């Protein structure tokens, strides 16, 4: 399950449920369809940024820089538990098992 966020107010615009494994090297076009209106919207590289929230991208960037949970918490003025929760959400959304894989996948998707 993926959530596409509005970049202005960080509200959820779409909830996307994918069946089967995600193929990032897929060369075709991807679309979202609003089932109530039937409006079809092409998913672009800009839409990929909406897979993770702004805060999740911040946390992941700091993890990629090698920062520890305590350092990230201090820098963002949040608790260590909140940092851990963001990390768990990132791993789930990117369908990876650890932070190294998350950083690699996020870079491939141009999220960080």
C-alpha cells in the first residue's frame, strides 16, 4: 500500500494498492485512476516524491548521511521513538528490509 501526498498540505491524495512486486525499471506509463470520477492521472517522476512524506524524506536523507537516531532526533527536535517510527514507515513503503536498501531504493527513485 502506498500513499500519495499533497506536497502543499501533506494530506493524502491517493491510497494505492499494488498487486505483485514493484518493478522500478518498468519502461511503460503508469496511471492512477480516481474510481469516483474516472479521471486518469499519469504518474511521473515528480509524483514519486509523494511516496514518502516530507519528514520521511528528511529522516532518510539523514540516515543516508550516516546519522544515528539520537542525532536525527536532536536535529529535527523530535523523539528517538518518532525517528524509529519514521524509519519503520519508510521501510514498509519502499518494501525493503533495512536502511541501506531503503537509501539505495530511494536514490533510484530520486526521492533523496
